[in-house]
C-alpha cells in the first residue's frame, strides 16, 4: 500500500499539470489567438478568392447575346428583315452632286464701264453682235432638298463653273487719250447660277422619273483685256439675269440610299437656252421614302 502511494506521488511530481495544460489562462489566450489567426487567414483566403473571381470575370470576354451563322436573308436570327429601313423617323433629305452643261444667252452685251491706264481713264460700252449665238458653260452642281412620301420635293440648286465658249461681243471706246483709244478683247469668264426647285418623282422600274421647275438667277463675270500704247490691263465685267427652266429627269438606284441620275431642261424665258447634266444622289431614307 505504501509502495503504491509512493509510486503515485512520484508520477504526480514528474508531471504536475498534464490535465490542466489546455485549460490555463495563457493557453486559453493562445487558443483564442490561434482561432483569430485562423479566421483571419480564412478571411484573407475568401478575399483572395473574391478578387480572383473578380479579375477572372473582368478578363473574360463578354459573350454576345446572339450570333448569326448566316448572312442570307431568311436564315438570319439576330438581324430582323428590313433592319436597314428602320430610319423611318428621319425626314427624306436629298444631297446631289453632279456636272451640268449649259448653252445660254451671253450676259456680256449692253454694258457701260471705264478702264484706266496710268493717269488716263477711258469710257467704253459693250454691244451684243447681231449674229451672236449662245455661249457654253460647264459647271459643278450641288443640290440640297427634302421630299415627301408622295414624291413631291423641294430643293435648292447651286452651280459654279467656267464659260468654255463665249459669243462675240462688240466693244466700243467712248473716249480717247494721248495715244488714241485702247483696244478691248474679251477673255475668260465664270458662271454662277442659283435656283429654287419644286418637282415630283415617281417610281419607274428600278428608278424614278421626275419633272421639275427651277427659278432663280444666273450670273456671269467676264475678263476684258485692254491694250493701250505699251500698257496692258485687265478689268472685270459682271452681269446677272433671271433664270426659269422646266426640266425632266431620271435616276437609277445603286442601293437603297444612293442613286445615279440624269437631268435635261430648257429655259422658259431665253429662247434656245437648254441644259443637261449627270449627278450622284445620297438619300437619308431608303429609296427616297417613295416605296
């Protein structure tokens, strides 16, 4: 009995607190700290997973909602039929660029003016020759307009170009100087025309036929070269007249928004004057809102 008691006492002395080691204050604090570090590491791990997910979602390409495997009308699933014609809310605007050829009466005749050589000035007048024909012009043309669904359109035409062939004009000097009178000759000329246009166009096959009336002003400038003794100088003569024309035209559709057309017409007030031209048209509405 004594030996057993001594043996138990010896064991207790060799291991004084084997059972209470995990329940002391320090151990408890250590356990709590370990738990906190564990939860902190778990939180860091979660945030790293979250940032990883976020970066992977940012780097991953966006998946399109719909993808057409065919371009053929009737087999497309994403693009509705007639998508190109959905701009029905826009007004039907017209822009046309082209070139026109004109034959028209000269504006150089029946004018008075003066021209100077050094200290001397001379008066002159221009008289249209009785046998004078029509002058020729080649001009660039711009049209801006708007059309209704019924085919009626309103536009403004502006033309600018050169007079390629002018008619003979008589130049008479009204005064003379020390060395007599200068000699006047007509040189190049420029043409400018502007008109308001109203007309109607109707579908015809793959294009449109149209009639229109244009009214406005036509103007021209002419260079006059004056030679006097050993001196040569240039002056400019400018003149304007009313313009009133009846025209017909046809345009053919390249695609729903582009057309190619031709126009021809004649003056209502200048006998023998006529015009013709070609143009490319751009339209804000498919087929000019006429179909």
